[in-house]
C-alpha cells in the first residue's frame, strides 16, 4: 500500500505524468488506453476540508498518521445484504438512504442483494447475547460500528456494519448513527473539527437526521474521476499544484487517464 511515485521528468514540456495505477495526461492525445477525464479544480477551502476528512491532514493529527492515509473507494458495485436480525424499520431507512446516495453520486453504485454470498457489504444486528457477532474486530462501543477491507489499489472489497440496540436503545438514534457509519464507510472518511455539528463528518455530536450539502459534495468529489484514486496526501497535493500551474501557465486543463 505504498504511495504512487512520480516517474516523469519534472517539466511542463512533459506530455504525460505516469503514476503506478493511472496516467495523468497533459495533452489531448491518444485516449484509447482508458477513460480520460479533465482535472476537477476546487477552491482551497474545500480542498483543506477534503484532505482532513480523507488524509487527516490538519495540525492536530500526527505526521505519521497523515502519511499512512490514502484515497480509498468502492470501485465495484456495493452489494448490500441485511441479516434477518436487522429491525425492519432500521433496514428500510438505511436502505433508502443508501439507494438515494447511489442515485446522487456518479460512479457510486449501490443495490440490495438477496443472498449473503452475493454481497460485499453485510449488515447485522446484535439484539441479544444469543445473536452471532460476525466481525470480532468491530468495537461497536457506541452501538454502531464497521470494519472494512481494501486491496493494494486502495479499493474496498468487503465491509461489515454492526448495529447493537442493546447499547443504543433509541431507534431513531440507531438509524442516524447507522447512516453516519455507512456514509463514512464509502470512503473510510474520518471525522473532522473543521465542520460544524450539522455534518455527518463532524467530530462533535448532533441530533441532525439529514445529510448536509457539504457531506454530499465531499462524497461526489471523492467519486469524481477528476482526481486520481489510491494516492497519498503528498501525491494528491502535488497533482493539484501541478494542475493549477499548467492551467495558469498554458491555459490547458490537465487530464486524468483512468486505466482500470
């Protein structure tokens, strides 16, 4: 899971910047190798927020923590399976929330499947001491928790979401916290002090029940093809710096060629 290293000459004359898993093109040349998408420019305020949510980049995070973080995402379709232990109302609300996100975010596809064997996202509930805990690594001390797996390309391939109404008695709060954890699991997002309490990604607690506009904006950007996937913080910042330099110097937009 190492960072993607730059393998081209550091020059504006370079026609392509080649990374480990993707190619960033600086011209409008041959596009037959994959899907070519223009760099998505964003303002510095949004980028600082995004970097803290994904890379834990703000000052209160230690350097070694920042360096380990990468952009992780669901490349394949997210296939949800709800165990029979999940309350019907909880399932209905969480599934509605998930499908709504799928409709609103390009490149993020979510659907329910009828068999656990067909699923890559398993949701279960611990209603009593007799119910089986499918993932021992989930702490779930607050009543909701998840454990997620990703491969060397930083692509998720399996997730377990655990609900525990024995700890979280209030069903509305259980649904809300389940939505928050589900949302976080779509990008392995971290809580941030930069956002106010009306955000799913805020570090502070709140009683909100709806996804905020900034939450949706972050998710859409995360699944945009206008950024390279799987990169670390330094690579991400270098890409933006170079893209802005190219735009200011040549009035051309840097392109990302996605080969997967």
